[in-house]
């Protein structure tokens, strides 16, 4: 598999990802998604939303605030449990997670290490003008709690019956001690989470269902099966809220690592919030004529990790007529740009005019672009590296026969089709 340096330099070169605040020397472990990156990211989120909300009849969506009442995090257990043990190096001042240190000395400079101390991963800030403990709040470390605290609101307004799910995509923040591996672990990232509420006795069945469903989602959008695996958490690894958990791992260049977790959260969260808020988060079971606290199955994936996995999996290098060709063979629904319109000769106004009119005709339907800033060979290479599905080339003959050449990214096969058929050709293929 391609290494992370190659992917991160492609991301920078083609405008997928930039380092945050780069002109000021950068801010560690925060990333900005550029023109192509935001397209790929939106495509990932839209496909997830489509499969989790639109294609199902048993789910609803939510977009809750990043800032929440501080008691939310007491109830969820994050104030008490969302901690890592860290050690400091007395010489170089670097910090490390205690569980990742294999020697008694600093892995960087061999200096002396401090004893381990506990460090909460939540970012703190203050509400209002006074910076006191009373005004202290947190940036959410997961989107899930916004769903739990809105359980009653959603149930009342949507009138859903068990089992049902609530989906949310949004930013989460963690003051990670060890980051790195490009966008794999950052301090600001996005999650795609579903909280699926079930009758307690049906929860194990739905747990199995969601593990399989989510595994298949990654395959459906092109990830090779031998780059994916399921891994069950050991009892020691389980988060404080989970009875069981499976990770969907991807074979990243640094080894198998978590892409998404599917956790059986039992009734932990609803019960905790009921107790601390003194508002009953319960469901009236019509069949049994009793109040129950549903159990929760939670598929929780990271947008950024999914982004990285799709890129790594799609990257390939080929030899074409003795030259290296780099292609991002992304699934057609994920490709950031669906069509690039390229005039063969940019100094011929009639060719430029026709190419521009084709671009203007298609650009409202999906992401398309127009490029005349290099020779056709360079333009093709640029689009292959960006994963663009089709290149539409306008040449001298186009002016006579009103036809253009459409080139397929994967096969590089070229077809000559009428200008008036371009829209339909693209529609059929998307
Ligand atoms: N609500 C459950 C939860 O937050 P998690 O395993 O801590 O569970 C879920 O996080 C997913 O969020 C992970 O599988 C990963 O894809 C993503 N994620 C977590 N921490 C991350 C970080 N620091 N950077 C990027 N993605 C992260």
C-alpha cells in the first residue's frame, strides 16, 4: 500500500488537505479541507446520510450544538472517565501517553520521564465574560450525547416506535496527547454517529445487524475486502459505557487501525441522563403496556478516517507508454469532480467558447470544472490524480462535427459523442 507521505503530498498538491494556519507555522493536528477535499468529504457524509436516514424508514436526523450544559459530560461519564495517563520528559518537555511508552526513558531523547498523571481529553472553554469554574463548559468530544439529551424531543415529535435510530454528523474535539499519522488522529474532527434505540431483549440481534451493515457499507463504496477486518474489543478495552464493541479496522500504512466502532451502549446513557437531569428518558411500550428504557446500539465512524481510508485504498500507480500514471480510482459517488472540460487549444477562441458552453451547461448538476492551463497530457494527469471520472475534450474537429472526446478515468478509453449528448451521457454514468 502507498505510504502516508505520498498521500499527504498528493493531498497538498491537488488541494485536498492543507495544514491549519499554515502561514503562521501551522497548528498541530488540525487540518483544512481544500476545494477537492471538501467535495470528497461532502460526498462521504451524503452517502452515509443517504444510507442511514433516507433509505431507511426507522431513523431521523439531528444537528445538535457543539456546546452543551456541563452536566451532560458528568452524566455521560466523560468528566470522570475520558482520561489518558500521560508522562512528560524532563529534558525535551515532550508528552507521551503512558500506555504507549515501552521504556523507562523518553523515546525521543532518552531523558528522564515524570510519573504518570491523568489528563482529561476534553477541551475547556468559558461561557460569558467571566472565566470562572462556574462558567466552564466543554467542546463536545463526541456527537452522541446531543442525541441522548434530545431523546424525548425526537420521540415526541417524530412519534417513532422501537426500534428506531437518530443520526447525526458533526464536529468533535479531543485534546489528544499523541496525534500524527496525517488526518488519522486529530484534535478537531468529524463524526458520523447513529444511536439506534431497541427493546432490551432485541438489542443483541440489532448489535449483530449493525456490525454487518456498516462493514458492508465500506465495501459497497469500493474499499477492498482484504483491507478491512472486524475486531472485537477485549473486556479491558471496552469504553466505560459499553457492554460489547466491534471495531471495523482498515489496513492503514501504520498497520490495522480503527475506522469505526459499533458499540452496545445498553441503557447506560439514557439512565444516566434521567438520573442527573431528573427528567425521565423512557419509552412507553404499547405491546407490554409498560415504561422501558431502551438499549442503544451505536455505529460511530470518523469522517476524516473514512476520507483517509478511501484515498489510500483508491490510490494506484500505473505505467502508461513508459510513463508513471497516478490515479485515484475512487467510487463514482465519491469522486470529487465528475467531469473536467478541457479545450485542446486554448488560443483558439471558437474552441474555448464551445468548451466553456459545455462546462456551463453541465456544472449545475454535479461538480464539474474547466481547465485550459496546460497541455492536454498534463491536464489528463492532473485529473487522474484528482480522481475525476471523465475528461471532455474539445478539439478542432469539434467545431465541424459538433462532437467531443470523452475519456474514462479507469480504462482511459476515449469515445466521440455529440455535444448535445454530453448531458445524457454523464447522467447515464452517474
Ligand atoms: N460515540 C462513540 C465514540 O465517540 P470513539 O471510538 O471514541 O467512539 C468514534 O470514536 C470514531 O470517531 C472513531 O472510530 C474514529 O473514526 C473517530 N475518531 C475518534 N477520535 C478521533 C480523532 N482524534 N481523530 C480523528 N477521528 C477520530
